[in-house]
C-alpha cells in the first residue's frame, strides 16, 4: 500500500485536526503531543498577508524533515487567488508533497482539479479536503464529495454564516450541517465539523461535538489544544458501544445475516453496518488506550 493510499484511509479515521499557522511551526509537534489525530498547517486565514512568503519558506523547511509516512494536512489559500497560486508554485517542486491538502472556500470541482494537477507526483494524487464555506459551495457539496480525490468535506460554518447573514449557532446552521453530511455520504467521504470558537467553553464544546457525532460527522476541527481531548473522547466509540457492536456482529453472523434481537434491540442490516463501522473506527486506537494511532510512524519535531 502506498503512503498516499494509507493517508486517504487515515482521513476516514480522523476525529480531530488542530490548526497551526505555518509561520508558527514550533507548535506543529505540540499538536500531536496533545493527542490530535492530525495537524493542519495553515497558509490561509491563520497567516497575515505580509507573512505569507515567510510562512511558505517555513513550510518547505518543515516538509523537508518529515518522512513520507507522516500524516499531516496543509491548508493553502484559494487556488484562484494570487496567494493560492504562489502556494501551488512553492509546493509543486517538492520531492515529497503534503499528503493531504485542504482547499478553502471550495465552490467547484474545477478548483479541485487545479490543485490535483499541480500536486500529484510519483506517489499519486493528494487527498483533498474541501472546505464548504459559502452558499455556492453548499449547493455544490454533492459534486465536491463525489470527486475521486476528495476524502472529506469540512464545514466552514463561520464563513457560511456570514455569507447567509445567519448566526453561527447550532439551530441556524442545522440545515447546512445536515446537507453537508448527506453529500459526504453520497460521495463516500468523511464529514468534519467546524471549529468551536469559544475556546474556554468546554461544556459548550462537548454539547456541540455530541450533536455533531449524532448527526453523522466523523470528526471536528480544532483551534486550540484544550479542545482535542473532548473531541477525541466523543468521537471514539465507548467501551459499552464497542461491546454492543461486537455482540451485534456475532449474533448476525450466527443468524446467517438474518434479523436478530440483541439486548432487546431488533438488529437488521443497517444496525449491523453501524456496528461494523464502530468496530473499524475503534481498532486503530485499541492498543494505545484510545490515543491517536495516526500518524503511524510519527512526525518528528520540525
């Protein structure tokens, strides 16, 4: 299995990803130390306009020290802007390119094709995370999710709320979140929820993460290390959930795939599939007591 194929699988297992500005890469290794499944090195909103080139230079230095097996994400500027084009030109000659690229404000598959054309190499095509941050992007969510390079759709709630002139709160954004989850399912992609902006409000974070998981999101983006433990805890199947899932699978196998009753619950094919997904998501974390097993071989200090 190639490194890029493995990285695409990692995207489907990701619970948490912590943003780190590319001009402050001393925080890169700290993100993994806090338990984040991935670190998003950010060239876009996290970097001021006058610091963009310095951030690219820092990125190139970091990337030269990372093994191909290291699972990380790079958010570039929009590919149709000058800064986005400069990002692509900086990355294009790299021997080992970032394994996963996050595209901000994605509104068409043409934007994905631009990134893929520049960033594919001998190891294959990068996995694309399409950030849906506008009304137009939301209208194109299904097409974005169906693109073969896309591994996940990420909900850019703050920008979308501004575009809709709506409040960034659960109820006003519920339709948009639901539509994103549906589009992700149609494209067999993961769905990631927007970062929770109230850093000190961990109870509010918990409520939002629980609701996001119930809605069908696979993980949630984070903007502060203090958010990681809560996000990982909620998106990891609990011991009781895992035990029930295992009982469902065993009972279904014994019944030859027919309808059975487990713990008083009728189990048919959709319930079996949910149990199988819970087991597959728990497997990579069982040996480490729930800690992230992504990246597989570790990402060394920059």
